[in-house]
C-alpha cells in the first residue's frame, strides 16, 4: 500500500499510469484524501492488471510496503500459520 507522496509517485510511474503521478488530485496527502473514492477505484482497476506475485516483485523493487491478502481457502496452506502452529 503506497503511503507517502514518494510511494504514490513511484507506484504510478511503475504501474503503467505515469500520468497519475502528475495528477493534482493525487499529488499530496490532502488531495488524495479528498479524492480517495476515485483513487481507490483507479487502484482497484490497476491491481487487476497483474498477478499477486508480479505486484509483490514490483512493489518490493520500488520499496512500497506490501503483502498478499489470503483468502479463506489459502489460509490452510499458509506457511506462517503452519510455522506458528495455528491449531492451538
């Protein structure tokens, strides 16, 4: 999840939507907040363009905090839960 202005700028530049990095609606925290509904609609559409693995690789490279979201079906095979013995 991009948090800082740099995160958002780098995200837009690297996800194929460089024009959004210059869009005044998303230039700073105040304007992103004012336009959060539109921002999250754009973000949802952008995120559908790649796999989770592709996003993790890109976001790691540009140093944007990220992590996969598990579904109920995938939690059974989650390596972290297995490592901490979630049955207790």
